């Protein structure tokens, strides 16, 4: 196994799920594990998520759902990005639920389900203002007969997605919430028509709890992160991912020596460089060139020079560091910590991008207890 690994703390994952349940009243939970569980490992995270409150697992695309089925997952799975019509037959064969974003697909979906002697389970996706996926409230208002027209479709749920759930300014989220409620009030029976009504994502659970219906869709919160760090602290979430490696080599440099590609680092003193076997080929961004740190023996050291495909360089000065010493790029060591938020701030991005960028090339290790 490579010396570069991702450590996943399963205890923290379970803790975060319990915290989400605590803040979600009695709502059912639809854990979102798309994008390789936000970089944490799709099938392994699914395997380690267990609670009577879990209604189904949420993914983005058909291939993710099918991979879960191939791994032995028997629970309900919801595809939250409306799939293409060409994918429907395979989804029905594997008893996978999906969202509907276009009413004109219903006759064809019903036809495919009838041919397979299946009932398609669908969650109607309402476009409440994000203008990405979904059916508008106006379309729903003039198509109220759809629920009785299709004998091989079960309209199991209705949902939407917030664009600004982390904002302190609530004006846009209130408008989206109002649009969603307009659909629910089209019929006095809508609250009974749908088994699952869900719009609250991770940030909305804490920042807009009014949007919690009978199901919620936490994504990044499962992994101990939030769009804003303050929300994670308020919910007492714990990060579950640590990114670690080991010193591969120590290279002595004289003043004026270069290290790495393209003269991105020229030493202004005699120093030592620790070579660490991780790079942009693993998803560690090139933007961290001369713009990040690592922890070795509980001390912070700057990363210098270009981020190579397979290796990075740390300027360790005259510190007593040995080949084989542990290097932490995300996580804690001694009294020091490098967080996903720290890295995101350095390259002006969001926490989601940091973890989802970490490729499967890096082995994931799943452990109970401290890692």
C-alpha cells in the first residue's frame, strides 16, 4: 500500500449522523453520498451508514446507484439528478428510485415500467428558482391529473433544492420555500399523496429549519463539514477525513538551489527539502504551489515549489526530520491542525471541492476510534 492514505474516522461519521438526526426533528434521513461520498468513498461510506431513520441513500447519477447495487446495497436508492430516458430501463431493473425533471417523460417511463412489469418510484423535482433542474410550479398547476394517469408509476416523493441555504440573507430561500409550498397547496391531498417531502439540505437543517418536512437530504454535514464552518460548530459535527503521507526523502539545498519544476522555488538559504509522495495526480491542487503547509512531528512547514503530479516538497529548514516520518496534509498532529476550510480559503474555493478532488488513487482506510 502507498504511504499516502486517506484515513476515515467511522466513529465521527456515526456521530455526525446522530447530530443530523437530532437537528432534523423526526424527519427521515436521505444521506447524500454522490461524488464518491464527497471524496470519502461511495460504497464504504454507504456500508458504514446505519440508522432506522435512513429512508434511502442519495446519489447523483445512474452509475453511482448501480455501483451501490453491485456492492450488495439492498436499501432504497434515490438518484437526485433527473436521469436520461435511456437510463430508465436499467434503473427499474435494479429497483432504483429517481427524480423527475420533465413531465413529458412520464408516458415513456410508464411504458418502460409496464413492459418490465415494474412500478417506477419517482420523486417530482420542483424548480423553485435555482433554474437548474425540475418542473415549475406553473407546470404542476396545470397538470394536476398526472397522479391518476399512469398505472405503473408511484409518485413517492416531491422535492426541490436551495441555492442559498447558507446565506444569512433569507430573502431568496424564503422565495424558494414559498414556491415549494405553492405546489404542496395545489391540492389538499398533496401532503398525503407523497410519502417523502424534502427540500432541506445540510445548511438548511441548521440555518432554515422551517424547511424540514418529513425528510431531509444531508450531504456535506455527514462528513463533518459545512459551507460555513460556524454551522458545523453549531451542530457539533466532526470531520471524518485525514490526508496523510510520509517523508520519502530529505534533500539538502544550498542557497540559490532550485527545487521542483520551472524555478517556482529558489532557496534563499541553505536548507532541507522533504519529498512527500502526493501530487496533483491524486487531486492535491496545483494551486497549493508555494501556498500551503504540512505537519511533521507536530510542526508546520511550508510547501514550496510546484505541485508535481506525484510529489510535493516541504521546506523543513534545519528541523530534525527523518525519512518515514508521518506527514499530515489534512487533519491533526500534536497540537496543530490543518482543516479543509484552511485549504479552501488558500485557493479561494469551497470545502466541497477540496474533498471531492481527492482521487481514488489514494487508498482509503476506514477505522473506528481516533485516526
